[in-house]
C-alpha cells in the first residue's frame, strides 16, 4: 500500500446551519475568540441566506442561516435546532488547487 488513495491535509471547515447566523457569529467571536474573516448575504448578492466565516488558528467555521421562509437551511434549523451540516476536508488533489473564491463573498 504505497499510494494513499485519498490524501488529506486535515480539515478545511465545518459549516453550521443555525437559526440566526449574525447572532451565532457574534457569540463565537466574543465567547470563544474567533475572528470574522468573510461574509456572504444580501449585500454581496446572496439573497436567500447569510453566512459568516469565522477563524481561530487552524479552525474555520462557516455559520449559515436562511433569510427566506421555506429555505432548506431554515427548515433544518427549525426541525433539528442549530447543528453541523457539512464537514469539509482539505486535500492535496488537483481539484483543490483550482478552487477560486466565490465572488459573492466579502472579506472582512
């Protein structure tokens, strides 16, 4: 077994789907010392949800909530409460190197 069939460099981010992303981001910033590094929402052209990227050392969280009734993020949060929706792993694959930042994200 010389070749690793799925080379991983660790975690890229964990996405939390919450009822109120702005409040959750504020809490993580002030209670745990995270730093807000990016935002996507109506001001950046994303009309249906708001997301805040929070970082602390090698830990990156994306906190997302819906802005419209019936959106899957809001349905998830009202059914299950705030919770983890996605865990993204960092890898050394070619696809990872070609990822471009989304134009709808505003760096803080």
